[in-house]
C-alpha cells in the first residue's frame, strides 16, 4: 500500500509535508488514513506548483444476475487528470479503492512532470 518510490519522487521534486513525516510508510498498516492524508497533501501541492490536477471520481456500476434477475451494485473509482487551463483531460478507470486510484493518479502525474522537465 505504501509506495516508497512515490515518496522519493515527491521529495526529489521538492515536496515536503507540512503535517506528516516524509516517510509515511513508517506508520502502522492500521493507519491508512495518515497515508491517504499525505497523498491528499501531495496532490494539492502538485496542483499549486505545477497546475496539474488529479480528480478521483466514484462510480457505481449496476449488474443484473441473469439467473436470479437481481441487481448487484459495484463501486469503482476513476481518475481524471486536468493538464492545463483549457481543461485538457485524460482518465484511467476501474480502481477498487479510493486510495489506489489516488496513488496511481499522483504517480502518473509525477511521471508526466518528470518527463516534462527533461
């Protein structure tokens, strides 16, 4: 769950958390909220510094069981990237958890930043 590469990449770009340690994986696995808040702070910093935005959207899919005709609902999370003031966007779909989508979205955005800086 804790992506050390993401933490190192963020530090290399100049990010320093104002509220949490720069080593959020050192916290207990029972504290995923602390890591999520660290990711949210990083997401905000990327938006402020690079004007690149990551938006995680919750989506509900409905499935109908063909045998019983009962509806089943499944929630998935999608990522929307906003790259410039003209709202040029891109997206990735189908994540099972919010934190997985957020982590992937930030990672993809940081790869875009690193590629742009070369």
